[in-house]
C-alpha cells in the first residue's frame, strides 16, 4: 500500500486552520524535504523538528525552562499501581487461566495498570522522578516488577536514542524494520502487528543494535527473577501468568495501546513543501492526543510537547502547551487512540511505511557513548 497516498487522519484541526500554519513557498518546491516513493517510508534529509521548535519556544517564552525537573508525585503513583497489581495477582492465584474473570481482570485492570507502569518507566528514563540518577534507576526496576519480565534497564538507552536520533534508520528502534514493512503491510498484517505490537517493541531493538550489558541490567534481571519466584512460591503460577498476560494485553488491542501508533505514524501526508512558519521546520512527524486517556498514561498523549521538552515531567506538559500554545494549537492531532488503531488497520492507504525516516544523523545514547546528562535532556 503506498504511503504516499494516505488520506485518512484522526486530526481534529480544521482545514482552514491547518493551512494558516502550513504554507508552501516557491523556494522549497525545488528542494522538497521528503522523498516519497511507492511502498516506501517517507525519507527526509532534514533535522528532526523538535530541537528547532524547542529553541523557538525558549526564545519566545524563556519561562518555559522553569518547568523542567523531577515530579515528586511520580514515585507515589508507581507505588500505588504496583500495589494494585500485586493485590490483583494474589487475588487471582486460584482462578483458572482460561476463565472470563481471569482475562477480564487482566484486560480491564491489569493491562491498564501495566500500561501505566510502562509509561512510568518512560518518565523515569528521563530522570524525572528523582534528581539522582541512581534513585531513578532503582524506581524503574521497582516499577518493572508487576510487568513480569525485566526490561526497564534496556528501555532507557533505546528510548533516549529515539529522542536524540528520531527517525534515523538503524538507530531509532521505534521505527518498523524493512522486514515488518514488507510482510505486515496489509490488513491482516497490520491487525497482527496491533495485536502483538508489544512483542515487536520488545524484540525489534536487539535486531537493530545491541546496548552494552551493565550493572543496572543485572540488577533489573535479579530483582525481577527474585520477585517472580517469591510471587509463585507464596501464591501460584497463575499470579505470575496474570502479570505477564496484563503486559501482553497492555500492548495489544487495548485503548491505551493506541499511543504506540498515534505518536509518529503519518495518517495524512502534507505537501512536501509545507513548512511551519513559526519554526521553518517540515511538519508533521509527531502527533499529540489531548483526550481523557492521558489521565491513565502520564500525559504521554502530549507527545509533541514531550519531544520538544523531554526534561519536563508529565505533570507540567499541559503548562508547556498553555504557555506556548501558538506553537501547538494548529498542529495535526488525534482525537481517539481507539480510532487510531481502527484507521491504521482498516485503511488501505495507511500502513507500516507511514513513518518518516532519516538516512543519517543522531547518536546512540548509552554506556560508552559519552553523552552528558545535559545533552540527553536537551
């Protein structure tokens, strides 16, 4: 399916408002920022837009930098959700796996809770729970416990690289691989991807590049195995299966899982010459969602705001939007994460290749890459 003919969007920005911000100029027609081919990704040779917009916002609203820094509430929310999941797992220890009660609890409570913990780990990866890096790493390991499988230590370097190398082929592991684009770019393939997308996000990174194994990885694995053994020892194997099933469903056909696709997939391509007059950047390749599910997901829907200011915690992203509203109000957005999943699967003009890719740029964030903390947060 040609990505270049995508016409469906869940954006609620009126057409006349979009055109006020996205103008074509004769100068840019001769050097389009996007290279669009049939059945291929959107290839660009421009820098990712978030750094440019961040600088423009700071110039216009220098007070926005005061919003950066840890959010003390995060650790208490993590403790609450971990407690809920442990109690639910204990409560289901004698419940048959193939029962409505088991799967219903896992889908309604467990998947929602574990998606919340996924995104708590996402927040913590930016050092936004504590000022000390060691405390953030420890809290991430703790938040990982109800997920059942250790991943928090590996998630951080891959995710920070996603920020610093957005869309860079071979570095940004959020991008579908060529294999996925070829074999999953059909209605059934996309349905399969949405159902099992948590496995793609978990396994894809190791096929792109490997991060060094550190003491944090060891601590993550040790703590997780110890927790799982104790849980099974004092309850039953069903309790552990509940946690793992919750994690699977959290990244499957669940309303909150819509954010995985909503964040960077392009549903309606704009003319290659379209520019944001406030920042002179090509847009869009990141999309925000401002609906009620943000209450359950650490405001991850405010994704443009997050990529623009990754050092601002979840609780202050709405303030970023308010202060710099002229930079965000006309950007394309999604109205519904459920609608995103439906459109992605059912629309033949939207598919795995509807992503912006860059052939060069960026750097890997992780052990030995010599990134300073200031660079990571920039």
